[in-house]
C-alpha cells in the first residue's frame, strides 16, 4: 500500500547551487548525497519531515551525469523543474505488480537500487497523466547509508 510521498525529484543543472538555494531560502539541509551511475544522476536528499509510518519525505535534487541520461534529456527539453514524484510503500514488489495488473507500464521487471539503499521502480509517465511516477521502499533503518555516499 502506498502510504506517503517519499520524495519529489527536481532536475537541476548545478546540484550544489540548487542545494544552497534550498538551504538559504527554506532552511532545508542536505541529509545525503550520492552518485547513482545506473540512473545517471548525482543527487542530494533534503529531509523535510518524518511520517506516520516511520519513514520520511524528501526533496530530491537531481543533476545529470551525462546528457543522454533520463534527467539530462529532460533538462534539455524542459529546463529545470519537477522531474518525478515518488510514493513510499513497505513492499515495492507487491505494489508494482498491483499497478502493472491495472495496465500501467512498470519500467523495470525487478526493482532497482535507489537513493540511500532503497528499492525503486518507475511507472511510464504516458500512463500516469504525464507524471513520471516512482514507487520506493526505503532501506530498513540502520542499513541505509545516511550521510554522504560519494
Ligand atoms: C520523459 N517524459 C516525461 C518525463 N521524461 N514525462 C513526464 N515526466 C518525465 N520525467 C516524456 C517525454 O516528454 C516524451 O513525451 C516521452 O516521455 C518519451 O521521452 P524521451 O525523452 O524520448 O525518453 P525515453 O522514452 O527514452 O525515456 C522516458 C522514460 C525514462 C520515462 C522511460 O526517462 C526513464 O526510464 N525514466 C525512469 C528513470 C529515471 O528517470 N531516472 C532518473 C531519476 P513526448 O510527448 O514528448 O513524446 S533517478 C532517481 O530518481 C533515483 C536514483 C531515486 O529516486 O532513488
């Protein structure tokens, strides 16, 4: 069951400058940074609040590592802005299959590695009224790399 907004992913040209904006404007601090080569991003997670299920909600800043990555292509066409939303669940495998059964294209056969050791999959934006949608199960407490990954 999808129980929370895990994060909102925001595409940006300069991760450090964008993080500085969020810090100076709202007081949001970067909890974690890492490079995810498979996804083609350098990313920063800004924790906004805890949630009822023990999880948390984040702003995720995404800087592409190459022009032909999903975020690089998105930036070239649309410029900076909201790239995707991610719903949190305790079981991404189960919920991805449930969504697939409703005729929505799930982009991965098996969930892949996401931020802070999470397991993630994506739903095709053309099947979701134009919104690239992610489903994510956070790593169990104590197993994720909080702090700077790379
Ligand atoms: C592309 N489209 C989008 C979109 N990206 N629509 C809404 N939101 C987005 N973010 C639309 C394009 O405008 C285009 O529509 C159509 O989809 C095809 O786009 P394309 O540029 O030709 O690209 P494709 O088809 O090669 O790839 C699109 C697809 C890809 C969504 C399949 O971007 C993908 O696999 N995304 C999932 C992975 C990802 O985004 N990783 C980066 C975040 P028109 O109408 O113009 O034809 S990594 C992350 O978030 C992590 C690490 C984490 O959360 O832990």
